[in-house]
């Protein structure tokens, strides 16, 4: 039977994430079985601009077979370059979305598989509404997408933070210090919450719960320093004390078109705690992009592989505005609109938060 889908494009958009390459690999391997060609598009939607579309290349199984454990993305990515609000040299902003749709047509793409977070999928949805068939694959280490139970890359990030806490604990105990560890998590505190539970933090500060320096200091003084002889605090970059907004980083280099860059939540926490705990030594560590680079853990490789396989199947089946979603035990296909519906935040009343509190962890309130 002649199939309508002969060729699909695949791109990665937004911040990179361990497991992106494993998705690309699965897309190519499954499409090979289905007799569908795969074109790798570079740097997200940027690679579908007329000036760069020439860099798009066919991907075959030998190109991707080794990618299961490779961090980053062989396709490149960008957190800028929205074709609907494209920043031209000189600063003017233009809608170049039709150029993207035309480039996809010239490349004879019957669908584009867009691997990305809410920003990338919002662009993908608008392109789909203008006629470009899209199958999205949800991605973020922050794990804050409502459309899917969990995202690949999250487990790896949590493991990295957990390893860091294990290391900080021994030096904290040796010096009887309070160690503050700043981790990623712009809107949602999932990384801080999971890693704090896994790594034995005394305090976990997340964006969803404005925190009180007096309360946190009390817990550190009594439960941490007095009983354990040291203190471990995990703070998400988006967390802020009551009455304040999240700290923005002092950035160097180009940032035009990028969302505000967060950073400094750990330092701010240390400052406020030092006012209440003047006799304690406090040190701050910022993990930053260490959480995003490198080898994905096994569960992220499995999830990425299953999402990539399902995305290839969905594209082949003629889905035009869809998202593959992990709804254990299966990956299912849902409307792409689900991807941009709402973020998945930590519910302060949820059982996992209660369990944290019930094992003596302070959530800052
Ligand atoms: O969304 C994932 C994330 O890692 C956030 O936690 C963080 O705020 C952001 O990306 C950092 O992005 P970039 O690497 O572009 O500065």
C-alpha cells in the first residue's frame, strides 16, 4: 500500500537535555523499519530558514546507532530564534514562519518531529495550525510539562544533584558547615524536591513555596546543626523568599531573544540565612549546566527511545498536530495543544511534599 508519508524531518529545540540523541536515534531506527526517510534539521527551527536549510541532512541508522549514551544533541539546538518573532541582524523583529513552512516543503518533509519543551512546542503548534504537520516529543530536565507524566533528562539531572549532595555532605560534616546547593528549576521545583529527598537535604526550597528565612534558620539551627552537625539546603533557581521575586543572573555575553536567565537563588538564601545565623559558616555551590550535560541514566535512555519510536509511528500514521506523551505504562498520542496547556508544578499539598515534611525536611514555610 502506498503511504502518504515518505520523509520526515527531526529537530531539537530549547535547552539541551540528556536523552535528546537517544530520541533522534529511535526516530531514525523506527523510520528505517517503516521505509520513511529522516532529515536531520540543525539548531531547531533555525535550520528551516532559507539561509541554513542547506545544512539539513539525511540520517540513516549508521549515523545514529552509537547515540544512545551520548549527551547533548547532534542536531544542535537554540533557546532563541522563534520564527514568528525572528530577530534580524540590526535588531528588527519579523514573522518568518512562512519561510519555515516553505523550506519544509522544499525539503519534501511530510511531517516534522519537534523534540522540545513548551517554547518549542508552542512554535510547533502555530506552524501546525498554518499547515505544517507536526509530531512533538516533550523535553525538559525541569519535568514541568503537564502533558506527560515525566520527561527524559529529569532522572539524569536528579542523579547529578544527588551525587553532588553526597559529596557536599562529607565536607559539610567535616567542617560543621551549612552547604547551600543551587539547582535548576525555573518554574517548578521537581529537581530540587526529588534530589533533596534522595540526597538527604534538611531544607528544600522550590519556586512553588515562598520561603521564610526565620523558619529555615530555625530548622537549620535545631534539626541540622544541633543533631547532625551540618546542614544541607537545596534551592531551585526559581525559588524566592516571601515577598521577593526570583534572582536573575549577572550574565555575560549575548542574551538577546533569550528568556531572563535565572541565577543567584543560592547566594540570596545564604545572605538571608547568615543574618539569622551569624555564628554558622555557610557556603554556596551552583551546579548549573552540569545538570544538563553528559550521559543519560538508563531510565532516561529507555523513555527517550520509547518516545522517539512512538513519534516515528505517529508521523507515519499521518498525525498532523500531535504530541507523544508518557502515560505509564504506555506512550500515547495526545493533541499538541496539551503541550502548551499549563506547566506541571509541584503541588504543595501533594503526597510527595507531605512525605518530605514527614521525614523532617523543611520546605521553607
Ligand atoms: O528549562 C530548562 C532549564 O535548564 C531551566 O532550568 C533553566 O532556567 C534554563 O533551562 C537555562 O537555560 P539556558 O541554558 O539557555 O540558560
